[in-house]
């Protein structure tokens, strides 16, 4: 089971993508109220775990694994 902070980041990225916005580190930081350095570290972690793909200066995108987790979390809050 992913940690609460991993879930927060996955959900934030999903919601940005759902709003048709590019999930940049700046947008993620603003949405979560954290420093960009924190986002950078977590994005690296999420990429290693297979939840996101990250292209420097292009943003973050959920992988299929990340999207499934996001949908599971959102479904459990309904």
C-alpha cells in the first residue's frame, strides 16, 4: 500500500491531467502547497516505483499503474 504522501501526489497529478493541464513540478507544488524541491524528489521516487513518467522541463504523466491507483483512490472517496 502506497504512503499517504504518494497517494496525494498521484491524485494531484491525475487531477491536473484530468483538467487537461500539463503536470509540471510547479503546478504540483502549488496544488499540494509544498516546495518544488519536495516535488522533484517525490517525482523521482514515483518514477522508480513505476507510477509516473517524467521528462525534464516537460512535466509528469501517470503510467497505467499510476492511473489505476488514482482511480482506485478517487472511487474510494465517493
